[in-house]
């Protein structure tokens, strides 16, 4: 089962949860981790718009799993298959990778979630690493809410970085959610 296979199940769940959020806590920060994030975040946005509670600064697609490794590589674009684009040119620590290595590592990054689902024979996904990624992102949001300066994480958010309405990129978090959607820097 790929991330896209989860769509039919998760779309209904997201719609129900977001309807309740709009009704009972319309000013909450919403960290969407339900896959496929590329689809569930726009669904959530539409539910909030319909309810009159949409705030683009408070809806996040959690893509932290794509970035939480010993090596930090910003991952932009989306959170499913070929929409996932690791920016090895911005890796820390710096790495000089051959073009062939970049292609192989990009493909592995794009297919990592599907590989885990297949390894579990369709009976789950990367639950432990997803929980870890969710905790990292939630902690970053809490730091932003508490006014800690320069809290930056990658997230799938409403954006003008590209012509797409939503895009995963670095965002600066503050008291009201997204303070700034950061550009892509040099690629």
C-alpha cells in the first residue's frame, strides 16, 4: 500500500477531524501528519474555508520525517513520491555528491515511506519514525508559540514559493504559527 492508497481512508478521517476542529477549537495550530499530506492538507484547508475558520498560518503538513536523520537535508516540494525533492546542495554537514549518487539518494528518499509499507506487507507504515517526526514538529510549534526566535522547520503549507498553492519548504514559526515561508535558497 502506497501513500496514495491511504487517500480514500484518510480523506474521510481528515474531513471529520477538521470539521470538529473548526467547530470546537477554530484557532488551533493544526499539524497534519495523515498521508498523503499532499492531499490531506488541501482537504483540511477546504474544510476550514467552508467553516469560515481557515488561517493559512495555522495549517501545517508535517514533512519532518523526510528531514529527521543524522544528516540534515531540507526536503521541499511535497510529501509523496516524485513530489519529494531533497536539497542535497543545502545539506549539513556539507556533502560533495556525484550526480549519480544524488539521483539514487533522491529516489530512495522519495520511495522510503512506500518501502516501509511494503516491508510490513501493507499492515502499517513507519509508525515509530512518524511519531518521532511528529514530536519534533510539535516541539518546534510549541517553541514558536512561546516566542523562541528563529524556529525553522520544513512543512507543507500554503505558499507562494512556486505557482502551486501548497508547497513543502522551510518555514519560520512564531506565536501565530507560520511567521514566514522561506524561499528555496540556492539549489
